[in-house]
């Protein structure tokens, strides 16, 4: 949880970042901006924090885990050590981002770096560095009133309720790579991964959120990639396992792997199949799954939206399975006709 009620915005620097592939260059500012009014500071704090109320946290990383070689980690650390260097460090951040903006589809934009004090994060009061890149502009109507007459004009500007790319870096856990959270609204395209993977170079923080999402990803991958190839399993079995896993994560506070496998997979053959797939999952993704941890309710809420216990029948029907396996039956006639029989007590 990130709380900004006591936070104070001290300084900001803004530079323009072009596309390196198009040789657009950077336009560097030589001034530090300080909020001129409480209203402006309040709007800026809303812009900085409102998309990070319950974020996923990361650490900076680098090849062979040599964190001190990560450029953004160093630039942020220098600001924490001496906030008066924010302009110098923001210039280095801008040039580093420009070097990583080499894909032709990367948009130019304005890069804002800010120094903020007294942010409450997970019951710890810390300072923060914000790095935000704004790539899109919205049109805003201006209604002008003078001598009883109105006129309408417009301006293009940044919508404080929308983020393109953003990073909040907190002055804590420095020995692990600092604690940070990110937003990347355009990460659907491969080239957009440059913000997270090339510019920032981060990895997920190994906390309860991360542990919970790992098991969500594991279960989804197992159902999609392995379960359908197991003997005597049907679409009903797939839907039921998805439903049981979601219910377990929603209703249990402390994850226990043995308990999870017993409640979700039931039979010994399926549990053995899941365990085998889990070993492959860990090896291929180079991760280590925990056997016990406190389940993150935020991770469950955010990541299980795609846990749909649904059977898709041609293009005509979707059957959602939310409970008793014995109330749905799959039948195939001797002539090859396939159908499902559903049992219910009442209609709603």
C-alpha cells in the first residue's frame, strides 16, 4: 500500500526524449521546477500516485545480479544521497532512456523526474524518485469569459488521470536493488518492453504478491499445456480445476502447497502430473516456488480475472462451470453427436 497523505513534492525536471532510430535526439532543460502553489502540488501528487494504490513491487537487477551496474539504480541512489543533484541525474536518466529508444515504433515524449519525501509504503516512511514519460496528449477545452461574452479555445496537455510509462522508486531495500513499482500502458507490443526490460531492468520482488502470482501462472499453464493431454480428462475437468484453484486462493489466507494440491487436483495421478509440470515450470522459467506463504488478496483479485471456468462449444454456446461437477455430464452418441446434460434446481 502506498500512502501519499504526508508526502511533499520538492523538485521536478522535464526533458524531451525523441526516437533514437529516427535520430530525433533529446531536448534537455537546464532548470529545476518547484511547485508554485498548493493546488499544483496536489495535482502533481495525484498524477504521481493515484495509479499506484496497490502496486506490484520490483527490484532493480543487472547481469549476474551486479545491481550497482544498473544505470537507473545508480541515478536514483545519487538523488537519494544528494537531492540537490536532481537536475544532473535527470539529464543522465534522459540520455540513458534515449539510448534505449531505438525501436522505430517507440514514441517520443516528455520525461519528468521528481524528488518526493515522506511517502508511507508498507508502514515505512521513505523518500521517492518518480520517473514518468508522457507520450500522448489530450485536448482540453478552454471556456473564456470576458465582458459578458464567452469564447471557446483548446489546448493539448497531459491528462493527470492517464499514465503512459511511469516508475516510482523508494529509498528502501537498497542492498536488494531498491523497491519500486512501474506502469507501462503500452506494453502489449514487444517493442514497448524496452521501458521495463531495457531502460529500468527490473525483476519482481520476492514477496507474497509475487509468490501468489507464480502459482496463478503455474495453474493456468498446467491446465492449458498439460492437463488436456492427460488420459480421461475432459473440458469439464479443466473448468473445474480452474474454479477450485480460484476458490482456494480467494478463501484461504495462508497458502500450503500440499493442501492446495489436495483440494484442487483431488486424485493422486493428477497431483503427480501437476508436480511433474511444476518441476518443468521452475526449470524453464528459472524460478523457485514457495511451499508456504501469505496469499496476496490483491494478486488474486488482479490476476485471476482470466480464471474463467468456461467450456466453449463451437461458436454457439459458452458453458460456465462454477460448482458441483456432478451437475454437468458430457455425452457422445453412437452416431458421433456430442452434447452436455445440465442438472439444476432453479432458474434465475
